[in-house]
C-alpha cells in the first residue's frame, strides 16, 4: 500500500513540476468525458483514486459504510470542490496549465459559463440523453441542429437496465447519424455497490459491449465511442472493435476507480490487441478538481506505452474521432 501512496504523490509532483515550467508549453490533451454539474454540499467528499486496497462487501444494515469501503485511506486524498466558482476556477487553471480541451455534457448554463471563461474552442458541448422520457425526438434533433452541441452523450440506458440497442432510443441515434454527430455511450462500470445505494435499475449485464451490435447494424455510419471502455468485459470489447471500424473507447471512470494494476492491465490489453489508435483519454470528471492530473499521470507514467502511443491516447485519437482541426489545439 505504501508503494501506491508513493506513486500517487509521484504522479502529482511530476505533472505539477512539468506544467509549472514556463519555458515549455504542455503538449495538448483532450479529455473526452467531463460532466458539468452544480456542486452540492456534501456530495463527493474526500476521495482516493484506485481504491487502494480492496472492494470488500458490505451489509444492507451497515449505514456507516454502505458501499463496502472507506475511500480516504491514502496520503493525498483528492478534495471535492465546495462551490461552483471554486470548481470552475480550478478547472480553468488546470486546462490552461496542461493545454487541455474538454468534451462536456450536463448543465447547459454551466457549460456556457465554462466556454466564456476558457480559451475559445476548448470547451465542446455534448448533449446527454438516456431515455425517451427526457426529451422528444423533435426537441433533441432541434438541439443537435442548433450548432451549440457538437457531440451526443453521455447516453446511459444501462442505468435504467436497458440495452443501448433498445429501439426506444433508435430515433435519437438516427438524428445523430444524419447530422454526422459522434456519440458516447456508457458501457461498463457504474461504481462499486451503486445498485444497492443509488441506481436500483442498473444492470451490469447491460454493459456488455456486444449489445451495441444491433444499434451499429441499424446505423452503419454512426461513430460511437464506448465510455469506460466496456470495463471489465475486455474480450467482448475487443471483439466489437475488431468487427466495427468506427468504434472507439475512452478510459474515463475506470482510470481512477479500480486498482491501478487492474487499470493498466486493461489498457495494455487493448493496445496489445491492436487498438492503440482507438483509445481516448477521459476522466469522467465530477467534483474533484485534481482528478485530471492524477488520471493523466496514469497514461504519462505507463511504461508499456511508447511516447507516440501516449500522444495518441491523450490527443491524436480524439482529434481524429471528433474530426477536429489539429492546428487549433497546439
């Protein structure tokens, strides 16, 4: 455990020192998975990435520790922002320091505030939907057509116990396909014990990447990235990517919410299978401002990745997937 504590401190110090070098501009990074949400008192709290020891089971009558672990037992826990302004200021400073662009879904007012505060073009809005009850197809299509939203996602029917190929969502995907809008779909991890605590309809089985096959067959021109890389269903994820050339993944969420060795093994397996050009960096950023530095450090310090492979994951693959003008992000 001491080794993991030391590694966390090393990641933070390495990134901080590099980003503080005023003579050297940080190579560009694109985070494809950021959430714009209001900071709520008491939400989040202190958090240690990588769940340093284990994920033990719990007891339905144990109100003190319902998730089955206490996630603050590390040398440098990440602190949650206390206000919207604190979070925005910290995010903008990090983006500037690390030369970052972010794909953001969530509260439209917050997204617009971030756009005003950031360098133009560095905050790219994404329209989220997970159920036909949230927005009509007409309203959704109009929103995508407005030009404000450049991306569709996070689409998360798994939290309702639904497959991403459920036909109730088909018209929304058809709109994105017609408008040439890339789509991010939640598949995989939802957090330890989340069914027991917050999402009783969530089903792990609905995170199987192969459930995307019918959707992709109905919409052959749709560009989809699988959020959380379909963790932990690596074999099915590789099978889907091998059969569908337009499917990419991000490593968001899983990059900080499982043991570090497990995270690296999963990413390494994708690279070994030949998909290093289709892995994108993301955080699944919520309320912990330092989460970006920590998760970037996982990629930067991965000794199984070459420099070019790291640059692909942190920047190049997202430029290609989202059809961005690379020259604007240097």
